[in-house]
């Protein structure tokens, strides 16, 4: 195909769960670097990555936003592998910054800046009827100018048709919202908001807040760390196909609980965090309303992107 001929593939940059990533450049201009992500073909396709993946991902080419990784091109090679030509972002991701506690220092203003960029990315997806569904620090890539770019739309799909059941086996476990853990078939942008909340919490403490080692453990951690989902705080939850919670009900934690753990982002920051971690997806804050929150205007102001900490 023609799209394929536009690029020259270079050395392997890394290997992911379902893809190999290569450096590449434009054939007519070798100074224009790209990342070529070659999705491994699996014999048994999971629902989210069926052969219609090309069509699914194609519309992401139109999602143009400073906080969303640019998808330059998409083509399938003769072995039927799917090749995504992406913006080349060699400075790593938020996870690397969060984990490198020895060398990377950051504070409330930096967290506010990163959270703002991530929230704008999610807002833009949702405005365009796209759910990301796999938001985690490792999918927040850092551009040379400091911009956070949401990547890995492998599982993203349009939610324009709310009556089409969607697969529930999405989102890395730690960032997975309770409605998916309970097997809800119809879900919304609220799934991404939950993940953003957990990324925010993790930036603050530099440790995952709900690091479940199985689905059951994940539900248990949510009950302990947030509160037990019940009919009182979430009407209809007990009717979800896979609803199970520990017998011992934990009441929802109050503001002071979150202040003691996440207080460095201030009262307003904690207020926003709590609204992203509301159990009932219908009551959870939307990305749009997150952007209207008072936190953004309180001191400290978000760090200018050129001054944000970077991988050394
Ligand atoms: P994961 O399964 O960890 O999400 P990916 O398949 O997205 O991994 O990518 C594997 C590796 O390739 C990453 O760890 C990173 O080093 C590199 N990589 C991925 N995307 C890009 C990109 N757009 N620019 C530069 N390097 C990238």
C-alpha cells in the first residue's frame, strides 16, 4: 500500500503487551521521526481488537488535540499485522516519573499541570464520543515540550451507540472502575474519569492507590479504600451481573480520610479527587465538569509545561 511506502522502519524501540514499537522516519524526509507500532496478530482476537480494528482506529486519526498522541497513519502489512504510525515521543511516560523517586522531584503545581493535561485529553475524547478505557500513568507519554499526550487507544472505541453492549474486559485492573468489575454492559465516559482519579492519587503518593492482584482483590481494595458499593450509595448496583462485596460493609470515607492521604494537593484538589472516585458512575463527575472545578484557579497555579520535571 501507499501509506506503508511513505515510511521507513528502523530499530526496535520496545515491546509492549500486544505490540512491537519501532523507530521510523518519513521516506522523503529522514529528519521527520515517527514511532511505528506493529500490533501482533493473535489467533484468538479479543472482542476489542477484532479485525475491524482498522476501521475502529481510523476515526482516531481525526482526534486532533495537543494532549492526544497524533496518529499519522495506519496500514496493514501483508502478514495482516496492523501498523500504527504515531508521533515519536522518546521522553517516557508519567509512570517513569512517578516511580523514579530518587531522581524526580515534583510538587502540587506539577501534579495540577499533568492532571489538567490528562483531563483535557479525556474531555476531548468524550466530546467526540470516544472512550479511552485504558488510562494509566504508562499511557501518558511526555512530549519534548513537556506536554502530556494520552496514548494507546488500542481499546478505545466509539460509544455513540449506547445500546450496543461493550466488552467488560478492559482497563488495566488497578485503574478499573467498579461498574466494570461488576460486569456492567453499558458504561460511559465515567470509566475514564475513575482512572484519571486514580492516576491523580498515584501522582500524589507515588504508589498506586488500589493495586489489586486479582479482580476480587480489586473489589476488596475499592471497598476498603473508598467504601463498599451498596444500594444506599449506588441505586441498582446489587443487580449488576457480577456484584459481590465483602460481608463487612465499609462506610464511604469522608473528606478527612482523603485529606490525610492526599492533602498536598489542597482542599480543592482533594474535593476534585473525591468527585472522580464516586462509586456510582451516574454521580461521578464528568471530564467537562472536572475542567470547571475551582482547583485549577487556586494556588499553586499549574506549572508551565516548559518547567515540568522530565526524565533525566
Ligand atoms: P505498553 O504495553 O507498555 O503500553 P507499548 O506497546 O505502548 O507498551 O510500547 C512499548 C514501548 O515502546 C514503550 O515502553 C516505549 O518505550 C516505546 N514506545 C511506545 N510508543 C512510543 C512512541 N510514540 N514514541 C516513542 N517510543 C514509544
